[in-house]
C-alpha cells in the first residue's frame, strides 16, 4: 500500500497523464488511479494473473449488475429499462475515457516491450512499480525495461516511481547500482520513509541522466 498512499497524497501528478505500471498484480493501484489519468496500462508477465487483472478491469468498468428478476413475477417498466441502458452506456464511456487496459509484459522481453511501445507510440508520462523487487535476477531486466520506456519521451519527460520495500541489504545495493548502470538517476523522495509490515519502505524517483 506504500505506492497507493503516496499517490493518494500526490494525485495531481497523475492528472491527464499516460501511465504504465510494471508488475500490476490484480490491479489495485491502476484501478484506483485510472480516474485521474488519460490512460493507464497495467502489465504483468503471469498469464493467470493477467486473467484476474482483466476481469477486475471489466468489473470496474461495469455498472452494478441488478437482478432482473428481483421479484418473482415482476415485470420491468420501460423507464427501468431506459435507466439501466443509460447507466450501462455511462459506465462503458467512463471506462473508455479512463483508458484502463492490461498488457502482458515480461521484463526484458524486447518483443513485448516493443509491442506496447508501438501501441502507445507517444510514450508515457509515468512508470509505476509497487513493491516489485523480490528476485535479484529480475532487477537488471526491470531497469532495462524502464530505460526503454523512459527513452521514448526522453530526459526529463518521464519518470519511474518505485515503491521499494527493503528485505535484504544486497537487494538494496543492487537496485541502486542497476539504476546507475543503466544510465539513470535514482533519488529518494523526502518524507516517504516508513515501515511496511516489518520492513523499511521508501519511494524512489528514477529518471534518465
């Protein structure tokens, strides 16, 4: 919840932006933030997680599903039908406006990265990552992916916001060193250090040097 808390306090940074989230999981962050954004692309590499993610997007986009047969023998009046159709159109329009979509993305997979960047050729204003640093082997691939996304808009036009939870000193060092090795500057956002569970958490901003 570290990233969600940070974004809720800084919602203005999302206003009208194109955003891509890496390692979205079930999509909580994207769904919460989508109402502020021009479009929001959630990504994950796991096919089963993607199914859940897409289902959650559908549920978010749909109106409440009223029981058409709430009372046995009851018949819908024309005004009820009209209201339900109007409600459905409103929610579909709202979903399209928000631009909330899910894409498969395995970090370091050039084909998948290029496919996403082809679909969103204008690039993104923000890249988000919420507690996604678990395996050491994935960190170079993460920053390789981030660099490719940041380069579309160029220096100073896009940044990576990483909600990082410290679980091992070696991972702490690796995250810093890999960002630097990939030609990026990683900066701790002042005032964001906190305790997440039993671990230290912090928000990093990562930009091209």
